[in-house]
C-alpha cells in the first residue's frame, strides 16, 4: 500500500512538472522534445516502461523515480552534468 502511494505521488510530481514546463514553453503539444529531466522521464515511462515491461519492473522503475530530487527533475536537460547524476 505504501509503495503504491509513493509511486502515485512520484508520477503525480513528474506529470505536474511536465505540465508546468509545457505551460512555460507556451505549448500543450506532447510531441515537443523534452526540456527537463521530468519531461524526459514522463516520455520514457509512457513509451518504454508502462506498456512494455513486467508489472514488478514497472513498479520498481516508478519507485526509483520517486527518489529523484525535485531540483534535478526541473533542470533543463542541457544543464545536467555527470556530477549531478553522480550525486543523485
């Protein structure tokens, strides 16, 4: 139960960040290339995880995404360095 709540919260946070980023860009077009890590993760989950992997693997991916720092999720992809990822 606790894991499911955490997964749902992580997905909600990622989707909220994606929505904010799309609003900032002035576009509601889902086909726009991802600009932040949050947007990239949402696209990755939609295209490669949620419909293609085993349920336990999907659950684990969502659990791991829930631990990513909000600051890192909101950073532009071009600004993320290997040091950021290593610290995470």
